[in-house]
C-alpha cells in the first residue's frame, strides 16, 4: 500500500511541465496579468451546442482519443498543453494544439467526424493566471478582472474569453496552472 502511494505522488510530481506548449513573446507583465504576442498554430477542435456544455469530459475524450491513435493511421500524436475551451455564439469549443506540424495535411485524418483542424493566430492577447480547480464562479471572477484591466488600459477585446488548463488530473490543486486568455 505504501509503495502504491509513493508511486502515485512520484507520478504527480514528474507529470508536471512535460508537455510542449505554444510559444509566445511576453510583451508586458503586471502581477498575474500578461500581455503576449503569439504566432499561428494548428489546432484540433471539437464543439458541442451551448446547451450541452456539461459534456466537457466527452469533448476531451473525443480529442484525446484522436491523439492517442484513434485516427485513420492509428498514429499517436504528442499531448500538448494547454487544453483551451471557450464559448462561441452557438457552441462550446475545445482545442488541442498540434505543435509537431506546420501543415494540416501532415496530420492523420480523424475517425470521429466531430474533430476539425484549423490554423489559428492568437496574435496579441492578455492573460490572467490562477491556480487550484476551475469552476464557473472562479472563471467569471477572473474574466471580470480581465475586463477591468482591458478597460483601464484602453484595450479592446476581439475574441471570446478562453480558458486554458495546463495540467494533468494528477497535479496537486495548488500547483495547477490555469488562465483566462483574450485577444486584443
């Protein structure tokens, strides 16, 4: 039993910071708020109608199964971070970054028809970071802080707020890295 617990805690410690992440240039930082400049990236996207937002775990399974080999080539694709979710006018979307390719044509075709690929350019964004678990209350709280920052600094929001989650489920809550990101 003690050995199992030790393995569990060891896995939690080494699982952090092992995923490739989209790079950015830090333009400005103030406490937990950053202004960043991103490049263009390829993402895998799945969406559900807004009425089905509670099926976030299902969305994750759709994208995870693709990168774990449930595609036409049965090819595994490295997991990246963050997992991004956001609300559009009509849907709730989840993105995985495909950081090991510069061309959508190089990716194996998905078996699941609910997966699409696109190039996105986040360009210039503002982010606010926080730890622990995410919930609707906490997300709204940090969105309000970002709105206040945007207004006080003369920035215009040009995208929906996006929630980025960086960590595996095994990460200690106080070590979790989350952020709200918005294009300006």
